[in-house]
C-alpha cells in the first residue's frame, strides 16, 4: 500500500505552517521537564517543535515510509524516542507524561479511550481532531459522562481548513483534555459508577433510578448527584442489576468494530 493510500485510510491531514505549530506547542505549556507522547507524527512538523521544547519526546509512527523519513530527519536529536508501532497496542509511558498529537481521525475514539482508560493516563492531552468528534466529549452522552469525573474537556481553537494538507472537508479543532487533580468520584467507586452510567443510558426504563429527563439532557453535575444518591441507598438488588454493564458494552463494541473493519477494509488489522 503506497503512502497516499495509507494517509487516506488513516484520515490524516497534516499542518504545513511551522509557525502555527510553534504557537500551538507554546500555548500547550510544554516545558523541558516534560515527557511528551506524539501519536502519528507523519511528516514530523509537530515533532520538530516538540523536541525543541520538551525534555523527552516519544513518537509512535505506524507507516514504514514516514518512520524511515523521521529516523533520518531527526537522527541527531537525543531527546526523541521514535517507535515504528501501532499506537493501539503500544505500551504507554510509566512516568508522568503529556500528549500533543494530530491524530488519525478515523481512530479518534479508540485513541482517546486508550489514553483515558489507561492505568497511567496523561496529565494533559492536546489533540487535533474533527469538530464533530470533539463535541462528543463536551456534551452529555455515554462516553463523556463516563470520563467526566476524572477529566476536563474543552476546545479553544478552530482551525482553518487551509491550515492542513490535504485540505480537509470537515472542521478541525484542538481538543484539550486535562486530568483532574482531585477526581469528582472516589476511585474505589469508579467501576460502580461506570456500570451505573452504562446501565442507565442503555435502558428505556432504568429501574435503579428515576431520571426526570432523558440521559443526554441530564447535566454532568446531575449525573454525579444521581450516582451519589444511588450509593447512599446501598441497595444490593440494584447493585446486582447494574453489575458488569460497562464490561458487557465494551466487549460488544469491540465485536462490532471488528466486524465493521473487516467488512470495510481487509487490511484493517495493520492500521487499527
């Protein structure tokens, strides 16, 4: 598969103005004491700015041609750790780290879930993504409500389509994710919270709590209040009813994604 075919499959649109990239990296408050993970560096325009600023850069590139080009281009930099790997199977850093990446749009959801569900998630993540994908984390839905107690989501910049090559047909924004210093829910209750939210979202008439409005119209703070009341009940029957809901949904999503990718592209295993 040639470079253009890979780029199309991964849905990557690259920056071409180094001045814009330099400003973005500066605004991300990356310093010489930071380890920064970059996903899909491609041509290396972001990589070049990161290695000037960060103490250490870990770049994970799937495409063999891009990887070899990056190896040659940045061979003199000792603070760059370059990996030819599939990010979705890549071992995340054990130490504190940040993420700054223009990620492959096709795998936005998979990439964000991997980062935020990790045992050691990033302190911050600045991700260039489609506006439609970013909106999913800013309004109440199953995914955003699940992550809300542990992470803050925002986007502060909408890019011009002309900032990228090839020029995309969609709007692109900078999605900013910040790990909360103090979670809004005790970590010991995380699994119960995930089961509670997943169960309520997927039942037309959830029997464990009475919502005054539909789940997507229930604010983030209201979700926290409802969960707090649910815990206070200490109702073993209701706890058993929701148990395992999140795991079941995750396994079902994995199965459907595998079926979809197999049908749409016989080479999906090489890129997912």
